[in-house]
C-alpha cells in the first residue's frame, strides 16, 4: 500500500483538447517536507478511454519528466527521448535471448554441433565459455 498515491481530486475542467486537473495531498503522507527545494515527477497521458482519473498509465501512454524548483518557480522538462532505455533493451535482448541461448545449446548439443572437430575435442567448451563470457559482458554493459 502506498499512502502517497491517495490524492484528493479538487477540480476537473475539460476545454476542447485541454484537460486541467487539480489534486492535493497531505504533505505528511509524501516524501517531501517544508525544506524540499525541488520536486521531480513523471507526467503521463494516454488515450481517451483512460479517462481523467489519476491512475497508472497504460504501456501505450506517453510521458515526460518535469522538475519544479520550489524556491525560484523555475520549471524544467527533462529530455526523455528513451534512447538509453532502447539501448538497454537491445543489449539485454542480445545478451539473454541470443547469446545465452546459443551458449547453452553449444554445451547441450555438443555431440551434434562439434562432431567433425576430431582434432580438438574441447572445441564445444571453448565456444560455450566464450559465448557465456560475452553474455556477462553484454549484461554489464546493458546495466
């Protein structure tokens, strides 16, 4: 249970394509205090089917991160192009979906895959170890 998610709706105004919502929350139920200098939050919006109630947004929603400086009143929108998330997803996909699978199969099916390696009976192990090490490297890079 997250008490900080229980916001009270004060007003709602819809004017064409603009929706204005006003909610409030008791300061004691948040992570903020009277000494808080800035607040960063993610603003998300989605389809009309989601309505205007505060709720978790769908995976198809769009969002942006905003930081409010409470001392100066300055508002900054963070760059949320998702490039780092895309790179993370791609590197982890390669590491865990392709390389890890190939490394496991190179060990499991070594008699079939490396049957013609008569000069080096341990070829399957060298391939298996090399691929699994590359999985660890990709996973660390992807973090």
